[in-house]
C-alpha cells in the first residue's frame, strides 16, 4: 500500500473530521494531505459535490477468515469489502486457526494482511488458545506491536484470570477487550429473552447476562487500574453503566455493532438465521438506547462485527445455525440509516476508534496538511439494496439482505492511493489512469463497461 496514484484533489465536499465541519477541497500528494491550492491542473480530481469527505473509517472488530477459515473469507476479499465500506483500517480479531497468541502468529497474520487493500491491525488473545484457562504471553505480544488483546466469544469468565490480565496488561500498555456475557446465565440461549423469545419458542438470554458481567468487569478495572474495552454491548443498561463509569474517570471504553442500531428481536419473526447474532438482537428499546448512546458519545465506537460464514453454516435450523453477519460493506449505511448525525457517527467510526487503537490523536489525524491520506467520500443520501451476492466479501450471510439502506461510499483513499472510485474497486495492479474498475456485482474486472477475460 506504499505506492500512490499521484496528486489528487477532492473538490466541493463537506469536510467532517475532529476539527469540525466545513466546506472545502482536500489535496493529496505523496501519501499525505496537502493544501489543495498548491496542486496544479494536472492533479486528478474527484467531484465530491453533495458528499461528505472525512478521515477513513476504522473498524475495531472484524473477523477476517485467515488463517484457518479461508472458505468464508480471505484477507484479499475482506480488504476489498472494507474499502468498499469506507474502512481504511481494520482490527483483525484473533480467534483464527491457529489463534493469535504468540508473536510468531502475529507476524504470520501481518504477512497475510499484505493482500488486503486496507491497513490491517492485529489483535492478540488474552489467554492461550483463547481458551480462558491461562494467560497468553502478553509481554511477547506487546513487544510484537499488539495493542489490543481479546478472547472474543463470551469473554473471560474467570474473574481472577481477568484480574491478572488487567494487572499484567497495564505496564505493557495493552487494552483488554472483553465481550460481556455471563455464560452460565445465557446457557442455551438462541436469542434475547423477552416477548419474542416466548412467541418464537426459542431459549433467550436476558439483558442481565450482559449487564452483570459489565458491572463485574468494571469493578476489576477499578481494583487493578488496568484498561478495559467492552466489545459489542447491546443493552440499554450496559450503555448507561459504562457511560457513567467513563464519566467518573474509569479507564473504560465501549463499542456497539452497527446491526444493534437497526434490528431488534422482533426482526427474528421469520426465523431468519442471518439475523442470529452474538450478542443477540435485543428489544426495540435497546436499539433506541444504542442510537442515543452513540449520538451522545457514551459509546466510543460503532463496529462492523464482520463475521462471514459459508452458506452451509446458516442454512440450518435456527438453533444449529452459526451466529454472525457480514458487515464491512453495510455498517456505515446501516448506522447512517439509524438517524445519527454524520459528525457524531464519524467520530464513532473514524477518529475515536483510531485513537483507541493507538493510531494517533484525532486532531493529528484530521484532514490537515501533513496527515496520512486515509480518506473516505460518502454520499449520505444515495439508497441501495443490500445483497450479499453483490458484495466483495466471500461471506453469504447478511442480516440486511434485501433491505434498502441509505448512504453510499463513493471513494476511498488509503495512504494516498485511490482504491474505490464511483463506488467500485479500482484494480490496484494497474495504473490509476487505466480506468480499470472492479464490478462488485459480477466480481470481475471491467474496462469501459466491458467485462475483461
């Protein structure tokens, strides 16, 4: 990703970054932001009239398949999906085969990530094999440049083990990322416990299964002084508890998955397995609370929780289907469609998650001269219908299949290089001026509208 396309000017858009909202042009040269007025007429232009121009989106939670699950996703396909969704940086979850629990596996994943069109940051596991029994070599992972460690899944159930992890991680500068779920209380659950679980005859997990562990884990953060990040919170109670703790000075942050901003347990009325998720879709009141928490800044990040599956893993009875949905190509539109103001949403999808990942201060990463040229151009009003068959991801499981969403990524620039233009992938193996594009509907290269052999 070090090669650039040459000088570029993005003209006529509304610029939104950590510095605020303003009208203006954005210049790019040699992989960094420059004063657009300094570029001559030979610079390539992108017309951003009616569009938002912002710093590239950063996803703190995505499962990228490799190594071990290439049938569902590869770094190449995930990278294509990411940039089509406006993401210039993605944090890869460590529950791979093998799990990312040593420096050697970290380096292996980094080598694989060179196939991606976006920057891939690597998370490590907290425990050996993410099995929740004994701590992974956290010092070794930190020395390898890992900043986040997580066991994904249901999180660490043993409070003593989590205490030790928080204690050891503090001097190493690591953040423990934890899924809040009381495994015992949620045992056998297929969805959220409530009116709809009763109607559908499915075992449910109460909101308290999440909230109990949120309270427990916050107590351990106060005890140890470590740093904790809650992954994919989903209940109104959790949002309120974490927001109050952060306001009081506790070293805690939290994320919500984009699908929890739109879908609720009632959307499982047809037993659609693409909407079987972890944590499960909650009540409509929790969805409304999630939107308010993101808009008000109580939730730090909106993530994709991109979890690709092959068709056979979802085409089963509901209780045997694997949980998860693809999200890299739809997360932004889903969140925009929830009614959150663009500036509030971009804070949660761009500069705040970048800050949490240690990628730089929000003001430093803004679209100011000298900043790395990771840029996204968004048409906030363009509608489209979500269809997994037209996506770059290999995953066939979209919780939004067939639904109309609003908000389209028109262009994505990674380190000064155009990788998406006119909502299609550029063929990065050729020069910018070849006008060779990747058609996401046919998954084939096209030139001048004709499919290439």
